[in-house]
């Protein structure tokens, strides 16, 4: 309980990959004068699961940020005069999360469009010198499948003819 109200001086930094806190724990009053200072570290992955909010922390006594990811929550307070830097850090994290969500939505849309495109039938215009077996292997089909899909009596095809090489699903 004595450590609850003791502040650690440190640095809270956000990178594209993670949010880091590195600090020095305040000296324990019961420890000897030559006791080494303990280094505190804390790390959160900077991803879409990370949530940050500017709040009053430490029993509403300080301007701070609350960082949450899953079941883990940590509070960090800004020293007097550093509130703007803390606001900037939270602004950066919020902007990055918005960008990541927009990129994920764009990726999802592209995947849906690609899946839709792959479900549509595909046609090929026969060029001079093409053979049914070569066309079939190019489109991962067999000559028998091409004959069936295009109602061909034989393997004979003519330049300019349009063949169904992948039926729609």
C-alpha cells in the first residue's frame, strides 16, 4: 500500500509496434542509501486491441492516460507541465488506430472483390497456334473439361473462338 501513491519517474513512448514505459522506481525509504534503483518497464503491443483514454488518474489528482489491452490496464500520469505531450501521445495512438482500421477495412474489401471475381466464369479468346491441351493446362483444367464446358466434339479449336476456361461458382 505504501507504493501505491509513490510515483515513478520515467518515459512513456509510443512506436508503430509498441507502447513502452521505462522508469526508475522511487527509492524505498527502508532501503540503505547505497541500494541500487530498480528499473521499471512495461510494454503493450501497439495494435487495434490497444485502447487509450485521457483521464484523471491517481484518485483524480493528476492528468493522465489509461492504457488497456485485454484484461490488462495501466495508468500513467503526466507531471505538471507535460500534459500537452501526454495529449500528443494519445492523439498519435488514436490516429494510428484509425489508420490501421481503415487499412484493415480496405484489405477486407479487396479480398471480397477478389473472391467475387474468382466466382465469376472466365473466358479465353483462342489465338493462332493455341492448342486445347495448352489452354487447359494454363487454366488448371483438362482438355475433357474444356470440351464439356464448351460443348466441343473434338480438340479442334479456331483462332478468334471464345472458350469458357473456368465456370462460375
